[in-house]
């Protein structure tokens, strides 16, 4: 069967076209007005009625299927819209509940802060009324930069007997006994020493000072330097410059295997110093550096270099980050640039990490010293005199409240 469509201005002309095109035996299957005007005829030749019926039935089935699908889609759309509306309503309700809870939390926090501030003020005033000297001691400890809980502990240790000056001297004695020092100079016995720590604390310069101290006492024949800092070209070049000045060999190691090989090559050296890459506690490469030292194949003493110019919270983060390698001791740097030493003293007291050395200038090796408790405390006390008027009563009252709430959180029976 051959089917053809015809479009003409009117029916007469359409039929004439059908007759002309497919002959007198053509069968008109449909006719309707055309969308652009005139008429549209569908005509066929060799018409098979049975086949046409089948085609027509298939068309009707298709139309029915489309209608059902359309109805189903409409129903689905309606249900989906309904579900979406209900979900949206629930989400809105949850959001409103969350907002209400968040607002309540903020209000409770504000109320708590207000109560804490009130109590802090009461405690601060009460301390002044009971013992004005304790109040002044706390002021000096805060000027020193000590953490409030350590300051509170020192005040309790001092007691209330004697003049302010006597109490201050007693407090400095107690403070010097709060932290440990190694008491030995690594340049006497040698060994393998790695200096680790955050970026910018002076690790490379400290290594040069240690190497120079050893060279002055024992000569440069048994000294070697290794750099594992593959991230900062300047740091590696700085170490090579120190190596040329001291006339000692310098090598680089980028992984644990190279470090083991380099240490093996320096087997005849009595004092080997390893300069590591400076990284923050958030740097993902820090773990790689720590693992490299752990797999060195020889006993390596680890000095954690911390700058005295760093604020207390950053010092605590660094101490936590490098605790994974279990450092043997702390190397305090830049004590000459610090406004106070209380922050770094607080961190070594809290961690229990002994102090091996401290540096107070750029001269190599003069500005590196074996740590002794009393000199460090004296430096801290001198700096505190310059900063004694730095904090107002409001801050001091808040710090005292923080110290007491910290103790109370550990011991709920604390009054």
C-alpha cells in the first residue's frame, strides 16, 4: 500500500491532485483543514483494508498508551509535588527548630559568659581584699606570659607569708623547679642529632651553632651535616654555606632510604646534625618527615625547636603535632626577640619536655647556651618588669576565672 499526503487550496483541487498523482483507484483515508489554510488529504493506492485496520488499531493503542502515560505522569507529578511540599514543610520546621536551638545555645553561652565574667570579677576583687600581694603576683605572672592555670598554681605554692618581694623570689624559685633541663651539652659526646620544628623558628641557624660549638672543642674532622629539607631551596643552600664556612661535609636526603645511606656514609663521623623541613602542624607532609626520622636506622636524638616569639596557642599546637616523634628535648630559639618567655615556659611545663638549649641572637656559635632553669627564669622576670602594666583588671579577672574554671573542670570539688 502506498500512502501520500496532498495539500491544496480547496477540496476540488486536492482531489484533482490525487487523481493525477495516484489515479482513480486512490482511497481517501482522511481529510482536514491545513494549519496554513486550504485542505490536507491523506490518500492511498493498493489499499488493504485489513492492514489499514491493524495500523489504525496500533495507532489507537499507541494513543491510549500515551494518554495513560500522561495521566500517570500527571498523578506522579501531583504526588511528587505533594511529597515535595510536605518534605519542604518538614525541612522548614527542622530548620526553624535548629534555628531555635542555635539561638538557645547562643543565649546560654552568653549567659554563661556573663556569669563567668561576674564570678571572675568577684574572684579578682576577693583576691585583692584577702591578699593584695597575691593579686599583684598574678598581675606579674600574666605580664610574664604564663598560662593562667600555672600562675594560679604558683600563687598557691607561695602562700601568704612575707613581703611581696619575698613572695616574688619564692615564686621564681618554684617556677624554676616546674620545668626540667637536660643539663648536658650534646657537643661534648656527639651522636646523631635531628632538629625538628615549625617553619621559621631558626632550625638551620641552630644546627650551625651546634656544629660550630663542636668544631671549636674537637675540630671539624668528625662533623657532618645532612639536610632533609627538599621543599625550600634557600634552607638547603644556607646549610651548605655553613658547611663551607666550617669546612664540614653536607649531604641531602629526600627519603628514609637515602637518609640511611647517608648516615652509613658518615659512619666515621662522631657528630652528625640533621636539618629537617620546617612545617606547620597542618602540613600533610609533616608525617612523611617524621616517618623518615623514625626509619633512619640509627639512634637519632630529636630536638624540638620552638621560637619564644610564638604565641601560646600556636606553641601548644606545634608541641602536639611533633609529639608523634617523641622529641628528647626542646631547643628554645629567639629569646632575644621575645616580649615574654612565659608562653614557651608554660608549654614545656605542660608537656614535661626538658629544655636542652636556648638561643639569644644570630652570632654563631656565641648566641647558643646550654639551658639552665634559673637564667631562663631571670630573663622571663626581667621581661615581665617591662610588661607589668600591659594588662588591665578586666583581662586579669577573666584570666583568673579561666584558671579556676580549668581547675574546677578537672576537680569538680574545687571551690
